[in-house]
C-alpha cells in the first residue's frame, strides 16, 4: 500500500513541476486537448495504462 502512495506522490510531484516550470505551454496544450476526439483520448489513455502496467509488472517480477 505504501508503494501506491509513493507512486501517487511521484505523479503529483512531476505533474506539479511541469505546471510550475512551463505554465504557458501547459495552458496551450490543454486548449489543444479540446480538439482531440473522445475516441483518440480513450485510445491514448488505454495505451499509456497498458504501458504503465507492463513497466510495473516487469519491475515487480
């Protein structure tokens, strides 16, 4: 359980650093996100989730 909390903390850390260092770039990226269809977002999310699962599985085994 502590590993999950650490992973979530790392996620928040990296997300926060990106917004802190590049606020205007992140704003522009979020505006462009409206142009992407729901299916493309869903597919991208699924791909990243699978990649994340593979990385976790590889390092835990």
